[in-house]
């Protein structure tokens, strides 16, 4: 059993790690919109990235808020995790998610030339696979809710069967799916262009730092409860950290190694659909 002084110290460390990861991940939202503003253009940025991010952060906000403040969900969590009865979701998780909703919506509006006056090619549209994943995720949540309502014991209030906590897990898993999917279009755009121009690496460095600190906080929280099932009890947070780090490493390799010597293309840029579009005229495209 951990003595009280050690417990308090570990709890303070957890809070510190939590706010550091929130600071890193929250700061990672800013370099790309600022970069777009300085260039007056969204060329080089896959539109799929911000649009599907909105869905991801909305679902993450809902999931975190419910785990923090719903007595029913917290009771069902404790029933299923008797050795670590308290969810490893903290207020900093909710703060990060809510901030993410605002910033991803802001990033998406930069594709509206009528609002920002940016140069946006008319062929920069959300891809059908991304729309399909978004629609399928919402349908999946609806199906889970229907199963709980129809087959759950006591209308889903009994944790021994299908329960409402399963719906919250399903909502959280949408964010995990989004995190995996959202990076692929941008990695593909960088690959097709053999360049990372227009895609700022600063957000990736902040993102990978946030992922490391997020996992560290989860490990500390689970150790505080002397039960590592706290990690599996919060699969979304664990998955977000690991998936983010995996793709961040890909972007870092693209930027600093594979396409380090790539020259800026002056005549055309390849969009996610493989079509050629004129580059921005009148302003120099800055390197990330």
C-alpha cells in the first residue's frame, strides 16, 4: 500500500503531467492556422484533416464530460473495474477536448475564402472515404444505443449487461478512429508532393510531446490505484497517445529526412485527389 505522502506526491505529478500534455496538444492547434494566415492560403493542407477532427473532438468532449460528471456512468465504471473504481479521466482531459472543438472548427473555416480571403482551390473538398467514416461512426453509435435500449438490463442502467457506459465507450472510440484516419490524407499529400511545404512541423513536435506526457499521466494514475487495469479502462486516452506518436514519427521523418531537400514547387501542387492545381500567386510560400 502506498503511504499518504508518496500518494500525494504522485497525484501532484499526475496533475503536472496532465496540464503539460494539455499545453502541448493545445498549442499544437495554433501553428497551422497561423501558417495559413501568413501565407494567405491553405495549399499543402489536406482538408480532410480539420473536418474529421471536428467529429473527433466533439465525441472526445462528450466522453470525457460524461466520465467526469455522470453519477450513472461512474457507478457503472466502478462495477466493471472494482480494483480501480475511479475513471482515469481528469478535468485537464475535458479542457483539452473542449479547446480542440473550437480550434478545429476555426481551422476548417480557413477553407472558406469568403471568410478569410485565403486562396483555396475549388477542388479542395472532403474526400468520400472520410465522409463515409464519419457517417459510419455516427451510425455505429446509434446502433449501440439501440442495442442498449432494447437488450440492456433495466434499460441499460444495470452494468452486468449492455449498459450506457458502452455507449460512452463507443463515442470515445470514434475519436480513436478519427485520430488514426485523420493523419493518413496529410501523409499521402506529403508523399505525392515529395514535400512538406504548407504543413508546419511545429505542430507535429508539440503533438508528439503531448502524446508522451499523456501516456505518462495515464501510467501514473494507474499506479496510484495499484491496478494497471486503469489503462485498459481508459483505452481512448491510451490509444490517442500511441497513435499520435506513431504518425508524428512519420511526419518527422518526412520533414527532416525524406523531403528535407525538396524545392518549393512554383507551378503546381498535388491535392489529395491527385489533381494538379496552381500554386499561390502573389505571396511566397513559407517553408514549415
